[in-house]
């Protein structure tokens, strides 16, 4: 079994170790995305437009997108 | 997906036109309440909000919402969990999940799938939790080396509500085998769901189950694949990807739901069932997830609140517990070696059995004065839920990391099992002028076992070389490793040992 996964953050491929989560994919692509998500400035959505959180699990080919958090 | 859902909708409409009305019987209404990835969130989260005002989650509010749903459909409610209920907050972790277990028993859950984090404290704790539960823990794809179930964990349970027989099968992610500390899953086999589900679904149908539900701790993408591959599943109640599935998905007539994470939502899936065929003819397509909002005016269930309060009171005592003692002040130093960095890196290395350990200075968040060290201080020192990971790196890769560290604006990596001399008068890329591992010069072609945390392993602080490791193994939470180290080694007296020397221009 492959030890790494390729997932896509904002359509950019990112390689992470199997078992890593949404937060790791953001860190791997661009740590500022992770920091913005932690600060609540961004929310993360999957390919269906459903929100996921930073501890969400990923699998090979998962696609996530960072979105500016809507004004409340 | 859209086509499948439309087909299902058409079928539903056709069915709605025929059996119940012909028979003159109203549809039977069942309510499937579901949560997943609760991760010990017994207390409301005051840092998160869904409506922009209220704190989110909390067991007392969740319990009230469950009670309200039960009142709406007496005898027709099931309460299910798709796993990862225990690990994640001090009020649960300190008690190894017993606080959440008491809450779940009080709430009379009907079943729970095992999540990967149910293995975080080892199989002994898992068995204790399962034995304490008033409902079954389910994992049909979990076996021991002899192909047997792991008592008291079961593959499935048969439930009956209003004359409808519902089989609930548990599935845990096969990734558990390698995303968990190896000693916690030793002797366990996690099979692929698609391999074990078809015969089990068939067997349960043959034994009289009207409906088949899979409690799946696999992630939404995996659940979609299961629904596409395995026929005969009516519902997949998912977890693991922490997905807020606001509107149920539908693949090949299988309804798929998931309720986010951390108790922020209660899934309320209403099923309309033909009383003569016992088939689902309709289900709640909108607003299936109910936000668990915990503003002061939101009513709570007082007995659940009392359970939480009881453990919350104990947590204060648990946090005040002394886990160790230091004979010297533990002081950070962002620019170079620190004694607290040495202590932590030593704990990493010992716990993992690695040749060396590297950790980011930014992960160490406070100093600790000489004297007793409480559990609360450990949490303040290490507030992030980082996990130890161990991997193979070549000497050349280690050199590359240290060269990057020499010129990095980030705090210096803290080290154990390794010494490095940085000469910042040299050009970038040639500043780590002397590196030794275990007292011997670093060999570029040799493979070393290196321990770090998951933040650096993901490439945090721009250290991309960590992402190129081999044979990665996940370990325990850094906090737990450090607490255990202090308990064994106290009093500790870490010193500056010239593990890092810097010649400045």
C-alpha cells in the first residue's frame, strides 16, 4: 500500500502521508491557508460543497477548497 | 449522482402513489438520530459558532434535542454513532473516554461504529469502554489474526422499531491499521468494507432484516464508493471525514448522511416506510442536520448537564495532578538550543526508539519554573494536538533540513541524538558545517530513523523534506508522551549541552 496520498487543495495536487487530515493538506500546500482556517477566516469545503473541519480525514484523490467565511 | 437521486425520487413518488394509499395505511415513520466524530466534546465550544452568536455543541444541549426528537416519535427513534466519540478533549482524555461513555449510556444510544481513534488508548481501554457500554460497539471488518471477532465488539446488531426490523452494521476505516500507534492495533486485521459487506448484507436480508444501515467510520468519499459497489444498503450513516452533509446524498438508492464533528450537529433522518413492504418510500431531504446551539437561552437536559458537571469538577483535580518535577527552570530559546527543547526532543526519541528527534521550537508554548509539573502545565506547554511520527530519512535529507534550519526565520529546530554546528558566516546551503548522530559524523547515504511531530511531517514551517520520509509510523499524542516521560524520569534537570552551536557573522 502506498504510504502517501495525493489530494487536491483548490485544485492543486498535494502529497501527504496516508492518515493525515485536512489541516496537514493545507500545511503542505501553504501554511498561511492553515493559519487563516485556524483563525476562522477561511472555511473548508469538499467537492460537494459540504463543510469539513481541519481534523477531517482525507483519502486518495480527495478534493477540498478554501473559501472566505461568509459574513454573519 | 444527480441522476441516481432523481431515479430514486421517481421511484419514491411511484411508491407513494401505490401501497400505503391502496392499503389505506399511513406510512410508518422512523427517526434515525445520528452523531459522529464527537471527539469528547461534552462541553460547548465557545470558540465556534454556526449562527454567528451561540456557542456550538455540548452534551447537555444535545441530550435535550435527542429527548425532543424522541417525544415527537415515541417508539420510532434510533440513536446511532458513527464513531470517534472519545478522544479529543481533556474532559474525555483524562478519563480515557469514561465521561463520554457515561453520557452515551445515559442517552441510551442503540449502537456505535468503532472509529480509528477508539484505538488511541489501546485495545485494553477499548474493551473496557465496550464492556461499560449499554449498547454494542460495531466493526464488521475487524478481526483478530484467526479471523474471529474481537469480543465484545460485534459486526452488527438487529433492532426493531414499530415492527420494522433494522440491521445495523459497523465499519471502521481500514486505514486504522497504519494511522494508529502500532502496539494499539497489533494482532488486528482491518478488512476492506467492500469485501465483507455483500455477503453480510445478503445474510441479514435472508434472516429477515427489512432495512440495512451501515454505520461507517470511513469518510464520505469512501461511503459513496461503498454505496456504488455494494447493493442492498438502505442507509450509510457516516463519519471520519467530519463532513457537514447538509442534504443527504443518494447513490443507487442508498441514502448517505454525516453530521459534521465535535457534536456541532445532530443528524435527524426521518424515514417514511411502507407498512406493507417495509421499504423506504421517502426521507428527509432538507435540513437533515440540526445545529446544536448552546446559547444561555437554549434549553438543556439537566441530568446530562449533571454528568458533564461531575466530570468537569473532576477535571480540575486531574489537571492539578503532579506528573513530574523539574530541578531547573525549563526555558525556551527561539534562536538556538533550549533546555526544554532538549527535554522534549529526548522524550520524542525515547518514546519512538528513533536515532534522532527533531521538533519545531514553535510547538513549545511556555516556560515552566523549577518545581512540580502539573498536567495543566503540560497542556499549556504543548497546547496543540500534535502526534509523534517516526520515519526513515537519509543522512542527506537530514542535512538538507538542518541547512534550511540554519537560514530559516523560524525558531531553531530542537534536537535529540544529534549535534549540529551552524556557521552563519558561510553561504546558505553550507552552514551546517558539522553534524553528528549518536556521536558519529552524519553519513549522507545512511538511513536514519527520525522522530518528529505531524506538523513538521506535513511540511510545516516550510520544511518540505520531512514530506519525503519513508516507513512512517504514527505514535501517541506529544502531550501523552511527555507526561509519561516526566512520570518516569522526574526529577528532570535538562541542561544546555551544546547540541546546537552557532557561529554568527
